[in-house]
């Protein structure tokens, strides 16, 4: 069977790659053509466009790149038509994917969506397009099933969270070997996860690094994003006595004592590694003011959203400053606070439904495709 997969971000590349592996277990002759990244490319198939050329952050950046986005949409439709897949699998990335799905429905293609757009946070009106254009939706957060089925009468499959598979399947790294490999000393490590896009990294790292002089008994290590070159981080390293590890975020979290994390999937990854964290976010002023008016949520981190309470501290926009960050980090370095946080992390993992998300989704997708004579 022929599978056309569209992932527009680093997290989508990870989840799509694991889904592709699971599909191959169900359909060994599966042929993949995709928009995604290096992880998907390692599985096999044809990479059409890399996600680093697709990710635009914030309302203003999207407006400034409308011509590029429009060209990508047109190219994608032509590429799908030429490939003529048996199924199209969309991985999150709703602004682009739902537009393609509308066109694909009109052409008669089989549309499957893995990892729901966060319409429970904003743009709930997208439910109309989803109900019209999507044949099957596979959700990874427990509250999403109730949202779709009870509120909007749209059946979905809750498959569990794929990060549990990804993390549980890996071999833990030796802290001693990790320190030797990256020339680190014996001090406890505080991981800095500033995001994957240039724009957000620049905003986040400046403030994250501003507190390093106050925590000299710790060493700070930046998680370099796979979408960026190591040279991009050099100015930050020159100004601060800080280390960086490229493309080894999981290894870094595995040996870290605490972490400062930009809001996004990384907040959940950090929690699943049982690393105490402070969640940070700072966007452009205009984009943030717009977002604040359209997003109706009590929290921004997946950890707090899933638990429906403040488990991890969130510092957003003006609250994300040197003084507040210093206080928040000091708090999660306290042993009693850490024990309480670990307990909440274990409850979180239980709510996510255990392992097997990729395999369940692959089985459902493969079994839904009409067999050719």
C-alpha cells in the first residue's frame, strides 16, 4: 500500500517515524512518501519537504510567509495527485493539514489524522472540517476522546501517547559516559530546552541563561535542536559558561537533575523522564495578545492540562523573567518539593494509557485500507 504522510514539526517527525515503523510491521511492502524530517527519512521512503522549511511561529510570521505557505499547499496537492496514495496520514500541523484534507476529500482520498489538532484549546470551529473531511481520528490525550465524542458526537480512537513507547524502549545512558562524551564535570545538570525554531530559541535562551550565575553549584546544558546547526548556538555559548549537546535531548534528560523547558511537547517528555521542570514561554507581544484572546485554557503545558491542575510551574510572557525563573528553579531543587512532583509524574504516566500507541494506530490504519484485487 502507498502511504502519504504530512508532518510539519520536529515532534511530528518523531511520532510519524514510529508510526511508519509500526505500519511496516503490519504491511511490510508499505511505500512511504512524506513531508517530515530526518527520523522519518531513516525509516525509509521519499522525503518531499523537510519540516524546517515549513514551521512558521506566531500570527505575524504566518502572515509574512503567506506566499510560501500558499505555494507549499499547491505543490502538496500536485504531489499527492501524482503519487495517488491509498491513504493520507496527517500528523497534527492543522493549519496546513486541514486545508490539504479538504482538497483530498473532494478527490476521494482516504484521510486519517494521527495526533489531533488542539481544537480543544482554540479554533474549536475546526470540528466542522474534521467531521466533514477526516475518515478516522487517532487521539493521544485522554481528555480528547471525551471532547470529540461527548461534546461533538465524532467517534475517535484513543490510542495512548506515543512518547511512552519512545521513552520506555530506549536504553538508559550511563551518566559517567555522558559526562565524558561532552566534557562535563561532576556537578548536577540542569537541562535547557529552548525549543526548535530560531525565533523561539533566541527569545527563550537569553532569559534562561541569565540565571546561571546564581546557580554555580550546577552546570547548565543546552539541548540543541535537530532542526538547527551547532553554529547557531555559538553566540550563546560564548557569552555564558554553558555546554551544548546536539540531537541528544533524551540522553540529556536522562541524566539531568532539573530542566527549564519551553512550552510544547518537551514539557511532557521531561515529565515522563521524571525530571522536575519549570515551563517557560515568551512570544512576540502582538502574537501573544492575540493568542491570549482566542485560547481559552487554564494552563499551557501538557502536564498541567492532562492533570487538570498545576503540577509544574508555568512562567508565561512577562512572568518569564530572571527573578521569577530563579525562584521557580530554586523551588524544584528543594528535596521535599521534588518528591511531591515525582508522585504527580507517576500519576500522569498512568493517565496516558500505557505503551502501544504507534502499533494500535498502525493496525487501525492498515486494516481500514480496502485491499486491492
